[in-house]
């Protein structure tokens, strides 16, 4: 199981990113544990300077704007 964190204050893009992660994981038949991180201090400590941000198994893979679905697939299957 992959552990995915979505960093953001709870804006529409952040919510859409969380939905994308879940949809791509379902498409791939993977189980993922998705955690939303909205605490500004935790977001900054993770190195996210622009939200939404995504980390997969502790590695920051994306920050700023909606992620590309194909890249998201790659991050989840890596």
C-alpha cells in the first residue's frame, strides 16, 4: 500500500488533487492511504512552497497546480 499525502489549505485544487489520486489508484487497482495535510507549518516543513503538493511514501513528487494524470500514475507505480 502506498502512503500519499496531499498538502494544501483545503482549496478546490487541493480537493481535486485528492480526488485525482484516489481515482488513479482505483484505475490501477492499487490501495492507497491518502492523508490531507492542511496545517501551514507541516506544509512548509515538507518543502511545499506552492499548493497543492503531493508526497508518495515520504517523497515530495509535486507542488503547485493540478498534477498530470499520467505523471500521477507514474508516481504511484514507482
